């Protein structure tokens, strides 16, 4: 059993407090600290857990993640993120993102990853012609599929392509 006590001296979010996510391989816990309630104590259960869980807790401890907004904005951001993956034709193969999903993904890349130069709109005429003589040994032809997953991977990797 692990007891964690956190005391805030100055909360940054105006009038609402700071929101944190504490996590390990055996659980998650949200914690909110405010100027009115600056102290928070949680007890992390570790008894009866597998050796791998106890090893992780002993070697890596509890991870703290701070959110930059209050819990209301956090829910809005979560919903916006889920929208990146919304595919109206799911269940059909291949799944092609619709126009709204592609626009949401481009917005994400433009405003959160700040991909430069910004992606230019293309028509949906299919594959563009590439002169094979221009492709040399060692050239990389990367693509990004605007389906939620590739933009999220690109953001996490700091790249402009999906998983290649």
C-alpha cells in the first residue's frame, strides 16, 4: 500500500484548480487541487498484485500527468480527440475517412502539431502521377491517412507521416 499526499501552494487554473492524472500499470486516479482545497491524499493499493506490478511500482513509482485546463475543458478536449477517430463507414473495408473526419484531422495537425507547411487540399482523383525515374535508392515516400490514428502517431513522433 502506498500513501501519496500532495499539497498545492498556488493552483494555476483560475477559480477551478489543477487537474492531475496519477497512474501506474495497476490503475489510474484523477486528482483535483484548488486554492480552497490544496491538500489531497490517496492510497494506492499494491497488496496481492503480480510481481510485475510491484516491480513497476518500486522501480518507476506513480506517474503524474498534469492537465493544462480544468476538468470541463478536459472533457471537451477528450471529445474532440474521439472525433478524430469517428468513421461513419466503419465496418466496411477499406475504411475511408469522410470529409468531416479529414477536416478534423487536418485541424488537429495544424493547430496542435503545427505541421509546416500546412497540408494543402487535394482533389480525390486517386493516386497522383509520380515519375518512377525520380525515385532513387534510399528515398522515403511517406503517407499520412487522415483517420485519427496516423495524425495521432505523427503528433507523438513529431513527424508528418503516419506509421510507415
